[in-house]
C-alpha cells in the first residue's frame, strides 16, 4: 500500500519530535500510526540513542526499527544558531512538540515552551522525564527499570519470599507514553477550542505509581501493604498461572459457580465441601494449598486440554503462549495484528499494527523506520527552504543525511 493511498485520523497534523528514549518515542509512534506527519529531529552524526543498541540487522538496530515506523527523520545540530532557526520555522507549522531531554535541557537550548509558544501560540508542548519537572529527583537519569524501582511497581511483583521483579517488557515506558499521548490529544482539543496551546509535564515514576493503585488503596484504607503474590491474584482464588504437562495455563474461577465447575472438571469434587475453600475469602486464606491441589491435577494435563475443558464449563482459562506462538496464532493472523512492510536496509519485515480500529479498519503502516536524516531535504523544503539554502545548511554542517 503506497503512502499516498493511506490516511489516518490525524492526517494533516504535524508533530515535532525531539524524543530520544522509549517513553517519548512511544508517543510519536502513536501519532505517526494514526496518520500524523512526525518530524523526528535527530542528533547530528549519531541520531536517536536507540540506533546504537544491539541487536542489529544489516547495521540497523532492531529496537530503533520497532518503535519508529511511519516517521520522518531530519538530522540536525541543535546547538548551532542556524539549527535553532530551522526549528523555529518547523514550529510555525507544527501542532505538537515532544521532548524528553534531561530536565531543563530544552530550555537551555533555546527551544523550550516559553520560546516556541511565542512563535506558535497554539503549540501543545509535551515534556517527559523520569521524575517530572519538580521535586528532589528531577535532575537524575531515569529508565524503565528505575521508574519501576522508585514507584513500588517492581517491589509489588515477584514471588512472596523472592526478589522484586521488573516486567519483561518496558511497561513503565509504554504506560507513560500512553498517558502522555492522551494528554497531548486533550491539549490539541483545548487548543482548537481556545486558540491557545499548553505545556504538559509527565513524570515516568509518577505514572508508574498509578500501576500500583490497588496497593495504595489497601494501605490508605487498612494501613497494610499486600505485595508480591507471584503468579496468583490477591483478590480472587484460584486466579493465576498453573503448571501444565507441557507448560503453563491461566485459570480463573472468580465466582462460586465457576469454582465448583472447576472442581468437577479437574476431578476434585471434594474441594467443593472442604471448609478451607468454602468461599472466596477462605480460598484466599488458603491460596497456596489450593494451588497445590489444582497443580497436582494440571501437571498431568496439556495446556490446550486445560483451556478447552475449562472453557467448555464456562471457567475462564487460557494456555500461556510462548511469544512465537502468540505472534503466529490464528487470532493474530485474523485480526491483522502484524503487517509486512518494506524496511530500508533490511527488506520486507513484520511490524505490529496499531491495535486501535476505526470503523473496523486498521491504522495503515505507511512506511518503515527512517534512516538517519532520510527526510532532511523533504522536511526543509516543506517549511520553505530553497535548494540553495538547504545546500548551505549541509555545507555548514547544520543538517545532514547520514542514512544509517
């Protein structure tokens, strides 16, 4: 599908993207997926920091590639006055500015909100950082694992007597990106209504703390902190991951009727009349014993068998799929979760589609991730620079197209 054939709900919107770490890159990814033209401003000579992160395929970082489809790259020296002047021209056309430099760095560059709103009063300016724009930690670096550690998120995960555990994927980054994307859309609505933009400040650690909402509510109401339940739930039992003959399966018996149906399917009718499991409160108190009795049966069953038999009895269940099985599953194929797209330097590769659907239509992938400075000339021309002016910017090493 050609770029000219595809449009999204944000078609015509322009996003000026200074972000260099995943939380920010995730926001511009959402805008790009939904049709906005994202101008990814990359550091002269090196570009997005993820370009240097392993693993590589034909010299292109797989992490960088995964999170930068549909964007356009302009390579620039932001420290030069001429580079700043280019940004000022871009801001005249932009609707959203995204940045996640160290706290205060964008202002010291002369590209902060106070300066840019003088040029474009309707600009929605989103600043992301590890700890927000205030507080004692704002000057310190922060990555996903640090936000998880500082927020209580990591401390809430893992086995009861084991170590805290970070998530396998960058949940704090992506959750922050989701919050910030939603905030940017709200800012755009307000700017359209009033003619005035705004600055939005998002701290990754603050966002990660919202993922611990259940723990916060417990502590606020009871003064107790309940954390680290391993693969089982704190409010319902049985609810969790149980060992199977060939892997693992999720079983959720969240009502008395379903618990009794589970007992019948597993051949454990005696549990229905056992006082230790008489209701959900009793099952929570005896969670470990209940899990032991269930796993004594499920260890002899295949995960698909567990899923099918329990679903037939109206007990929510699922086999735990290794990544490659999930990626190639019938569900993924039928719902078009992924799409083959041409990627410079690599060829046709599979990208995730945006999960949102509008009138049952997917958000089309217009292009793969850009090479460094791939769109420098196009972007400069789109904001009014002549061929002669562009050549001078190249000659003066203000912009470049290193294409890696």
